[in-house]
C-alpha cells in the first residue's frame, strides 16, 4: 500500500483502523513535523518518545537512520497483525497508585500498560476482562474510555511476538546520539546503541514510563515540550506534570479543532515569547 495515498485519503487506500497502516503513517507524520520545526530553526535539546513514538524519537535524535527507523515501524506493526483482535486498551483518568489496587482481581489478565501523568494511565488486557474493569472503575467514580485498538500492547499478551520482532530486525545499526534520548522503557537517558531488535520488542511489551521520563527531563533542566503528533494527546498529562514548574511550556504541532497553519503559528509564537530561537525568515 502507498503511504502517501493513505495520508492524502485517496479513494481505495487502506484505512487507519489497520494497525499495520496506522503505525507507519503516524511515524511519518511525527518525523515530518520534527523536520518542519527544524526547518524553522527549532532544534531539540532532547527527545522523549511514547510507545511507538520512540521509533520516531530515535530517528530525530540521530540514533537510527531513516531506513532503519522505517523498518522498525513497518515490520513491528506488521507483526501485530498476529494478535490483532485478541486484546484491548482503556484510558483511565487517575493515577497508577489509585488504579493498581482495583486491578488485583484481574492480576495477570489486565494491568497498567502506560503511565502518562499524575492523572492519566492506560490499562490493557483481555477484552472481556477489560469490560469488567471498566464497570468496576466507573462504579467508584473513575472515568474510563476505550482506545480504538484490538490488541493489548505493553502486557504479557505481546510475548508471542518476541521472536518474530527480533528475528525481523537482525541488521539494525543504532548509533550513539548526541541528543539525549529519554527512554520510556526505563524512564532514564540511555545509550542509543542499545536500540536493537530486542529493545524494540521490549518497548512494546513493557509499561510505558512516560511520566517518569518527563519528570527526569524536568529535573535535568528542560522546560519547553513540543509534541510531534497529529493531535496533542499527551499535552494534558505533560501540563499536569509541569504545572508547578516555573517557565514551563507545553506546545502542540497540530490540533484537530484548528487549521494547521493557525496551530503551528500559535505554538511558534509561544515558543518565541518564552525566549526560544525561531528563524522567522525561514517561517
């Protein structure tokens, strides 16, 4: 299938409800937005990738070549077809500390998949068990929303994909990046020469420690966060993390409720008035 046909909505192109389509399409948008910001003189001081977004982050940081990054995105997404329809994921508007005790009944079948922020986690697992969890959580006043996926990322349900993913990526050549790479697998800066096939399986199997990575970057002095995404789904949890941090700013690259030019121009202006460097001639 043609990536450009998918992005442009050409008649007959496959739709975003296919996991082997949506993940490479999202990758292409993320890296393209990063390149657009760079064309305006805005260079990243560090990168944090969320789940599959770590593949884009690795390319932006210079750890993976474009060819290797595309290979990881496309082949890993293709591997997910083997478990498509066997799981699900649910966004929960509460902290991991509050949610975890409520999951004890479903231990091993439903668990914390993602920790986005102090009031935002994602759980994943068996679809029927997730429905029971939703009822239980809503019963105690916790808001839940199903995510439009049919697999249980960041859980033991990904274990059958270990060998297929690692075996499909034997010749990656990750390099040490000059730009710090905050891994959401560990919540710390890591040596990007470790971004081999085993890492990219682990990235999909283990819990996404996004909140830990953002907090660590704040401790290291970073204050401006720009989301490279078609819609700022992570801006709210990042804002919650930095709400008491002086001079912190969370900016979006695009918004569904605004025109693309308006959204980008607004974020550029916010960056500039906070002291960020922008090449207005290039803009």
